[in-house]
C-alpha cells in the first residue's frame, strides 16, 4: 500500500507577512469530501476542514518570516517552509502510525510525496518525491496541505492586524490589493512588510 503525502504553500504573493507550508499524510478513512483547493473553500469550511485534518492526519506546518524572505528570496523561503513542514510531519510519523495501527517501516518506505507546482523544494535519494502542477485540485493530501497552510497564515495575519490595525491585514492578509499598496505608500512599510517586493 502506498502512503500519499501532500505538500503545498500559502503566501507567495503577499507584500507582507510570512510564507507558510503544509505537509499532510491522510489516513485511509479520512472524509475527503470536505477537501478542495483551499482557494475554492469559504473561510468557514477551510477552518472546519483544518480542524479535522489536524485531528486525524499526520501533519506538519512550516513558517518562514518576511525577514528571511527578504534575505533568501521568496522561492527559497517557500522551499524552506515546505522542508520544515515535511520534517515536522516525519517527526510525528512513528507515533501516528502506532496510534493508527500502521507499520512504521512500511509507511516510511512506501511514502509517495506530491508537491504542488513544477519544482521540487528538496530532494533525497531515499524519498519518492515529485512535483505536480495543480496538484491542489487533484490529490486530497495536497488539498489538505493547502488548507493547513492557508488557515495557519490567515491566523498569523489576523494577529498582525491587532498589532498594526492601520494596515488592514485582516481584510487583505497582506496581498497586493490597491488599498494595501496605497496604505504602504501613505504610511510607509509596516514592520512585517517584505521590503524586497515591489510596491
């Protein structure tokens, strides 16, 4: 039996805040009907699905700050977040397998890792990992990773909105809307702006 692991990110395009990534291995009996590409789900459905994913799956989340994004560029920061998420999932895997009565060695050796996109964030000769364009609309495990990443990032941006309410992060989550750009031009960058991005 193959164990499919999905990896996806959220927040490559915003002008502020971190980039996040999710990594998810779903159990066989997971209710996949609650999943979809995170962008196609309402906020309420995303959050409800995220709770179920965290409860039932083996998962990890990676968060890379805007400061690191500025230092190493968004692509490398994206890859870093994905690797952190994968390592977190793998660290949880033995206990998750024991809880779900899976053989850990079999699970570890038969994992197939699917990354949304056209590039691999990391390689390992011991891992079966492939990049698939639009995987977040094709594979439930990648949909789940997409949801985890999106919900986690949105929560971070809501917290930042409390610190910097004048920037409106609760509304646009740092994405380059006209309102966000105008505020940045008027007030200057907030402490969480990605200074390497064009405004």
